[in-house]
C-alpha cells in the first residue's frame, strides 16, 4: 500500500501490527515542495510555486503540515524500528547499494503490485505522475534563497528536539 496518510491516522491494523512493515521515504522539504507543485499543476496548471510555498510554510498542504507528517514517521521509527523504516531520499542517492541492503534486511518488497511501473495508480493520477527526475537540490531552480531560509527556519523550529534535521 502506498499512502500519504499521517502515521497517527493509519488504521491500527497497520500501525499496531508487528507483521506490517512501514517504509517511509522522506525528502528534503524544499525538494518535496517542488514535487508537490509539479504534481498539483496537473490539476491546476496555473498554480504559482509561491502559493504552494506559502501554504506549506503556514502548515497547509495536501497531507497537513510537512513537519507533523515527517515527525510522525520519524518518531514511530524510533519507537518501533522493527516495523517502521525511515529513509531519506538524499541519503539513498548518495549510497544506493547500502540503502537497498538496509531495505532488503527490513522487508522484501519484490513483486508488490504497487511497485510495478505499469500499475494504474488512481483514477485521477496514473503511477507515472508520481515520478519526476528525482534530483536532490532541484529546489534551487524554483525557490529564492530567501524562500529557502524561511522554510528552513520553520522546519528547524518545528523539528527542534526531535533529533531530525534537514540542515
């Protein structure tokens, strides 16, 4: 199952089951916003990046505040590392082999329907909509340095004390 649901609202049959494994892949929030903007423009072609940026900075986005979403899975991975694996996209790019091994040790994912590129996805968005170039740092092509500083400040404040950082 692929989802954008917060960990806190996952059904107990998933979040409390020792037989259910959760893999959460987290991106740098700035790159995540660029992806969200490109994705959202499939429905709203005239959507300005600055609108997506301001809404996200204020805690308004499709899946709720970015920091709440990330912290939910971060904390769950600390509390139950045997059932929740928290990976960072940028670290996967830096060490793909090591991270694939980490994932393989955690859970065998081969053959799952959700991972097949030809899958149909949802009625509105085929699976291909969820994939772009996947370049870390693409945010710099869409976000001003001031925007980056503002988002970094919000994320730093919201993640303070958690042990999670994007700095």
